[in-house]
């Protein structure tokens, strides 16, 4: 959420940000609504001030035993109370409407972000690894998983509906190995490990920026104010709501794990084969809370990216990094990198990691602040990045490391988490 004073003083900058991010919000309508709130606030405050004056005059009239004046003032006071009583509900309604519009105002993208409409305008900035060359007919991930008895989609769909899956055998073991592998590697860099709730109240989603706009992607727990999270980022943001941290506590760096759930609304017919786009998955997330300093945010953005690509390099997965364009990065982000792993069966890179920084956009929504060295209270900056998400990461992992005999080689870095096992073979 942007500072309302900033929007008032720089409407053209905010309008341009909305245009760049394909956000249809009407900033002029927001400012008109804001003016209505300010006008009504002044009227209520003036009425209350007059009410206080009447109260003092009533006390004086009573003291002077001027009953006629006292009666007149009481009548005037009642009339003033009725006026305030009539204005207050309208003020509350308009204030809430303004707040809901504020939630929809996009952040200002960094000038370094490419200008574009959608993912087709993202700009590749780095490549790593050689794409595999097979001297046999390679299988896609789903055919591999079926052949090696690693997945049961039919029975999972019977239980939970479309876009469900059940990992079996070594695939189940590999997913847990990947979670532990990423968790350990990031924790060794000084990040505090967290296992966070997979459910959160609405304030956590508002703070994170997924409500109100992304509510259609989230599963609700009926008759409660609880929703299933799509990333540990939601829960961690909510954990620090309304807190004032000490400057010396920052930065706070976390590596968080939780099961994740997404509706995948609007994706009917897309990526229906296998386990690329599903409703439930496990993810290890990196999350940073730091000082309100642009350069510090940029440094952490680069570090989070480095952490992720180191994991992919250890897993021997070719990838590219793209600088995400303004139209694809989402409302809250100042800047974003995506890391895309090579999928041999599709002949293209697909997104497996997303790395973003927000400045104070999330912190304002969740009211997360710190007191600096001079005693001034400021909003923190926040960042997040995927460490590993499965089963999506299984797709390049299985396809790239498949062997001519139908087995899959387990990368050396992952073997300690699988009891030293070197290959996944048909049973």
C-alpha cells in the first residue's frame, strides 16, 4: 500500500505506475473519495468542537443559575449530537471505501524494470548450465513417473478432484529430500528456520497483498476468518503485524516451510498433464525484513536470487534468470526476478522460482515498523524468494537426469538426503 500523502502529492506518478502494471484503478476517483472523507472529517471535528463549547457554556449557565440559557443550550447540544450521529456512519463508510481502494493501488516499479504487458516481455539476463542432449528417446516427467511408479493421479483425483496427485515411492522420498536440502542450505547462510501455519486470517493476506485482489486464488475455511496460504510469506508477514522492531534487530532473515494451496483460478485447460499446475504443494520460502533503504533492498534482492540459483546449480538443472516486466510483476513489487528451469519435453524454460522486493508496500498494509537510531518510527522493507517448490521442481529434475535404461540419476548434492541413493529405478 502506498502512503496516501504520496498519492495526493504525486498522482501522475501513481497513474503511470498503474498504467505500467495494467492496473485499471481510477486514481482520480480515489482522490475524489479522499476529498469527501477529509471534508466530512472536518465537519465532524468542527461539530465536536462546537459540542464541547456548548458543554462549557452549559456549565457556566448552571453555575450562574441561568436556567433559560441552560435549557436553550441543552436543546442546541442535542441537535448537534444528532448531526454528529448522522455524519459518523457516513464517515465510517467512506473511510472504509477509501481504504479498500488504497489496497488496490500498485507500487511504483523500479526504473530498471523492463516495461511490458505480460510474461512475453520479460527480459532474460543470465543463463546457466547446458541443456541435456539425449542419445535415446526421452520421456516427459509424467511418462517417467508412471513408468517408475512414482505418482498416482487417478486415485488422488478420486479423493480431491482435478489437479490433485499422490507422490509414491522414491518421488515421495525425493520431495522430502528436496525440502530438507533447501531448508538446510539456506539455514546455513544464517536464515532462521520457520515452519509456519498453513492457514492464516484475512489480515495476513491483506498485509501480504493477496487480498482483496487475489481472493479468487485462495481456499477459504467455511464459517471462519481462516484461509489456506499459497506461500509461507503470508504467514510470516502476518506474524509481525502491528509490531515496532528495533533497528538493531534488522535485518530479519527467514527460511520458512509450509504446505501451500492455490485455486489456480483462470487456468482451465492449462498445464493439465502431470504435476506442473496443481492445487496443493510444498514450498520452502526465503523472507527478509530489512531497513527502509532502497540500496539495502536491492542487495538483499540479489542475495536471495543467488541463494536460489545455487540450489539449482547443486541440483545440476540448467536455468535462466529473467528480469520481470512491469505488466507481469504484480501490484506490490518494485522489482522481480524469475528463475526458469529448462524443461526438455517442452523445449523451453518454465518458472520455478520468483524473487521480489516490495519496499514498504507490504509493511504499510501489515503495519510493520521499526524505530531507527534517531528514534524515528519507519516502515520496514520486505522481500521474498522461493528456495524450492515441489512437485514443480520434480519436472526438470526427473526429465534432465533420466538415463537410457529408464532410471533417473539423483544429483550428488541430494543423495545425502536420500540415504546415499544414486538412482531411481523401476521396482
